[in-house]
C-alpha cells in the first residue's frame, strides 16, 4: 500500500503525521524528564 508511493503522492499527509508523532514523542519525553527531576 505505502510502498514507494509515500514520497511521491502522499508526502504532505505522511509529513503531517510524522510531525505529529514527533511532537507527541517530544512532549512525552519532556513529561518523563520533568517527573525524573521532580523526584529529586
């Protein structure tokens, strides 16, 4: 389904999804780090 098509036609959609995933990842890492700091 996604094969080699991702970069050709659906780059905008996949780029948007990738950006959202990265942002969520950064938020989760930030929360985790904040919890680690708070324990001390």
